[in-house]
């Protein structure tokens, strides 16, 4: 395609206005756009801005429900691992999986 760009606001030869999309900076989605000093002073959208904020809190419909799975616990008489001879085994409130506890910071 041949043609030259004469100025930033003019079109290249062969292009129509519908083919060129206008530049949209950060201001289009910023929550502070109404009170923006930069935008009021320059009249253009910013490419970089320290005050840019586009946070929108998620709606409750967008948050999936949380499901928690707990490991199967062993019966008190079936202790395995460190729990068998731990000094805290009778008062311990930590979960005891069926396979036994093999690493415990509370073990004595």
C-alpha cells in the first residue's frame, strides 16, 4: 500500500474513518476519570498514570462456593506414626489421618 502520513490527525491514502479506531487510553476505564487533573489539563487520555484505578468488586454471583475437604481421621485406638508414643496424644486437637502423622511440630 502506498501513501504517506501527513499528520497525526490525517488519514493515510486508502483508509476510511471507519477503518481507524480512535486512541483510548487508561482514562476510559479509570474510576478517577471525573476528577482527573491530567485529563482536564491536557484534554487527552493518559497512557501511564499513578492514580489509575479500575477496580470493580466482584458480585456475589461471580464467586464460586468454597468447599472444604477434611482427611479421614482414624479412631482413637488405631493410632499410627508419631501419635503412638507422643506425650500429647490424649489432649491433642490436631487431625489424625488414617495413614498416621509422620511430621508434627508438637511431638514430644
